[in-house]
């Protein structure tokens, strides 16, 4: 009798642990750009307020990126909570997502230094676009490879795939919008987290 070779399909525990570690490092790197301002020896309250005001663009970019990365983490957690198993391709799709998310601190710092410059804003939008595409590819592969729990309905999965397209599309628009106004792009960066703030509950238990 001929033996059939099947790929081993482990659980998601190690992938989740590695991903959580990367997410933790990313948010840590984000806050490192916020440094205590250098003040003169006999500084006044006005000097402090002036320096804090100068730091506002950096704090704004940090807060914006922290929220975005946090929402990626929440949706990533919800997604893996709904998987029954994983495979080799899923490992690499997840690594691709982590690659783009680990790059977020760089354009965040760039925007903090040059908040109204076109190139930093476009770069920030491009990184988030590729991160969104990576998450969507991961979701589509999980659907195609049937990695989800059996309790997840096709209807809910189709809704999730459609919802997953919104982020990349909007981030792509933000890149184009930077040619017109960086303020439009910055507004878009604030809009997408609102859309994905509450992750879709894609697990539906069978009655």
C-alpha cells in the first residue's frame, strides 16, 4: 500500500508568540523617538512649553502609529484565534506582514521630523499600504487553504475578505493624495484606524 506524503499542519502558538514579540519591539521603537528636550541651565516655564510644542509633531506621529500598530495587533490576534491550523505558506505570509510593520518606526520618525513634507507622508502611506496588502494576502490564503475553524461560515469569511480590501485601497489613496495635500493624507491615516478599531468577529459557532 502506497504511503501518501502530507504536509504537517501545526497549530498557531509559535507563530503568535513570535508575532507578539515583533509587535512589542515595534511599539518600543516608536516611543524611542520621544526624547526629553534639552533646556538651558536657567530655563523658564516658557522655555519648557516652547520645547514641548516643538515635540508635538513627533508625539502626534508616535500616537498615530501606536494606534495603527495596535489595531493591526488586535485584528492579527482575532484572526489567529479563528484558525485551526497553519501551513508553511502562512508562516511566510505572516513574516511578510511583520516585515512591513517592523519598518513603521522609520517613516514615523520621518514624519515626526518633517510632518508636512510630501515624501515622508508618501513613504508612511506606502508602508501601511504594503502592510495592509500583506494582511489581506494572509487572510485570503487562510480561506483558500481552509485553515479556519470549522465553525467559521463562508459568509463571514467572504465579508472579512471584502473588509480587508478597504485598508490597502484607502492607504493607496493617501499616497496619491500627498501630491495634492499632505493634510488629506494625514486625515486618511486617522480614518483607517476608525474603520478597523473594532475587529470583525469572524468565528461563528455552529448551533
